[in-house]
C-alpha cells in the first residue's frame, strides 16, 4: 500500500488546513499502528464493507483470520486510502512496513505542527462575523483551540462581540491594530475591539507568557464582572479598557495563582465600576510581585484609578490618574515595597495619592497632585515620599532644593508623615511643612496626636548675638506676708535647670498693689529663683496672693 497523500505542508498553507492536516495525520498514525492489526505474518487483502463502512482483513489461504473486521468509518477509511462505498483491495503489507509508515507520518506531524505554531490565526477563518452584533466568542475560542499545545497568536481584525467568557489556557497572544484613546461609544470603537455583553469576566489569561496587544476591550451598558484578568506569570497587557461592571484590568487571583512578573507597557483605563487597574493576590504569598508598568492613563473610575492590594516589589513609571471618583492612586493594606516614579494625579475626588494603614516600605519619587486634593496622604508605616508638589501652589517643582532632597525627609517607622524643610526662593527663608499625613499640620518637630508641640534646640543664636543655651520658665502662686513700711520681702520659685549666675526676669500676673516695687530676681541656688519685692510707703502693705512667673536665660 502506498503512503497516503496528505495536505501539502507548506508555509503558505492556511491555518485551518494545517489544523485539519494534523488531525488526519494523527488518525492515520492510529490506524497504521501495527500492534492493533491481527497477529499474522501477512495480510492478503484489505477492503471496505460498502454498507457498514468497515475495514476487513482477509488472511491468506490456510490462515484462520478470514472475516476479522475493524470499525473504521468515514475519515478513518479515507485515511487508509479507500473511499466509502468503494471496495478497493491491496497486496500484502507486512508489520515492518507498517511501522515505517507510522514513523514517516510522525515526522510529518512534527513538521506540520511546527508550521502551525508560527501562524497567527485570524478569527474570521473560524466564523467570526465581526459586525458588533453576532456573538463571536465561539469563533475566538475555536481559534484558541486550534493553536498547537505551545500556543500562538490570534488576530482580531475588527469589532467582535462576546456573550461568554474567553479563557485562554494556551500561551496566547491576542493581537489587534489599535485601541481607544478616550471614552468609547458605538460610533468610535477602536479598529480592533472586543465588546462584552453580559455579567462575566471578558478575557482571562491562564497560561504563562500570554499577552493582549493593541485591542480595545469595551463593556456594554449593564455588564458585570471584570475586563481582563491576568492569572498567570509573565503576561503582557497593552490595551484600552473601559466601562466594565467591576475592574477594568485585574492582575492576580486566588490561592495558588501565580501572576508575578507581569508587564503593562501601556493601558488606558476608563469608567470602571470599581477600579481602573487592580493589582492584588488573595494568596497570603502575594503572588503579584516584580511587575512593571510603564504608562497608565486612568480616568473616571468609580473607586480608584490605580489600586494595589496584597502586592509587593512592583514598579510603576509614568502614572497619570485624573477625575477618578475614588483616589487617583490608592495603596491598600498589604501593598509593600512598591516603587512609584513620576506620578501625575489631578482632580481625583477620593484623594490624589493615598496610602492606607497596613501599607509599608513603599517609595514614591516625584508626586504631583492637586486641584481637588493636595499631595500625598500617608497613613501607612515606613513609606517614603521624595518630592511631592501641589497643583495649587507649588508648580513647577518636585524638589525645592538639593537640601530638601538629601536631608529633610525623616521618618519614624511607627507613625505616618514627614517634614519637608526647604528654602523659599523669594526671600531665602527657611520653611517647614508637615507632609503626607492627615494629622495636624501645625509647625512642629513632634506631636502627640492632639496638637501638643515640643521642639528641642541645643542652642539658639540670633543675628550674630550671644548664643542661648537654655530658656526656662517657672510659675508659682505666692502669698507674700504683710510688708512693713520701707521694708522688703523674698519668696522662692523652683525653676528646673536654673544655675547660679543665670539671667532672671520675674513679674506678677496681674496689677500689684500701689507702693510695691520689684527689688529683683536672681538664682539663689540650683533650680531655685528668689523674688524680692519692697514697700516704699510709710504704712504696711499686705500683698494679695497671686501667680508669679520668672524666666531664666542661660548664655554660652
């Protein structure tokens, strides 16, 4: 029997023909498997029963195999080189020849499969209407199923409507020719679009290394669920997404789902029912790590533009979030050690850049935000912001001067916020501003959460004068005894830190009696100040009890 002729396996063969060729080759290999033939040295004749479409083997004269049949119908019969309803007979064919034929077809299978792996499948070839009305989900999934096990590319050359989810379990590259740059409506869908009509997640990537490029994913009115869900590692997303019922782009999944090393070269994400882009893993291991985003344009999303949940060690470059109803950028509890470089946030109702309690060790380099809310709000721990400016009053600077960048951003790991110290460019005055926290914005070095301010200075020098090393104050209610005419009286006040020789100023709180004068105040002992008053009248005076205060100044 001559080897069966297959579809020509050339680089120019249509993908559908190559797929059909693979199926036929696999069928032929199964039929030619010598182990499934009768155990006989030779087969005299092979034929087809016209009514039952079965293959019949007849042994040589004296052989006991006469009448043995196999249930090979339709395609199987054709693979043997016999037509249905036409009896054709062949000469003897031994087992060794069959094995050689199997080897030949196996080699052909490898060759054709390799050709198919290099071919991008156009969903038109699988019946996609691309009219925005017909359900093209079956055609897209048929193209996916036709890919070899190693995966391949699927082309979306128009507007495809889907009414059921697209779940890609092979390494798939879903490719188009453009995406939306603004809000999408039926009159301006991108040239390559997938319209989602229903309550489901539009596209889920479950195979490592998958990608979606230059496609607009659009949620039709009333839809629910997410747009694109990345539930595999090393996936790449370059799309526009808008109007999903929940999240436009979600990276991460449930327990055991590894979505690490994701890549987003560019995403335009508009009008999501929840988040424009959400990076979060339900797994305690937070398998959404080491990803990188190069550009995001997030606008009009209900609960946030770019939101991080249980995710760490990701990098975000070129973040632009405007007019979102929640925060522009929002780091939830569990967002750890992420890096943001050059954020532009504006007019986000829920805050420009917000870090919740439980977010920690995140680094923000250059955050410009304002109009509705001002700057970065940091309620986490050990988060560091270098360069935060307001659209209201501080353009165009991220950093006031090198001193501010190199020396003034100090953090205590147990509290939020940091002090911005900078030199004003107009009058060279030194300014302090408490940044990145919802706490009181009083000028202070530390506080107890209720506005109590403490500042400690080792020494103070004013206008090249003598340096002041200490400035202490003492208060005491004193009831001086009656003072005879032309006499004096003394009382003491404790002032901690006072030393002999320090300068002292003392005065009563309230107007003293007429005829009384202050004879001076001095440090009479360590931590002790004496106050002397005198009676200059010709009659005794009994001073009323009142509060006295004294201020002790120490000079170096």
